[in-house]
């Protein structure tokens, strides 16, 4: 289940990042800041799961 959950999380991340990259020039600096916040929150969630031991194989 762990591999499936990780695939879904990173697959959804790409689903949000790819359209953003296509229109990046039109969004300007605000678009960069918003994507930075999104990726930062995703990274915080990943670190939290890692510290809780949710990514450990048993």
C-alpha cells in the first residue's frame, strides 16, 4: 500500500505542476510564490510522514 500511496501523491503533484509550468510566464512572480507555497506544504507533509515512521518498511 505504501508504494501505491506514494505514487498517487506524486502523480497528483505532477498533475498540478505541469499546467503551471506551461503558463509560468503569464503568471509572473505571484504564480512562482503560489507554487512555492504548494510545494513547501507538500514537502512539510512528506517530512511529517517520514518522522512519524509512515514510510518505513515492515
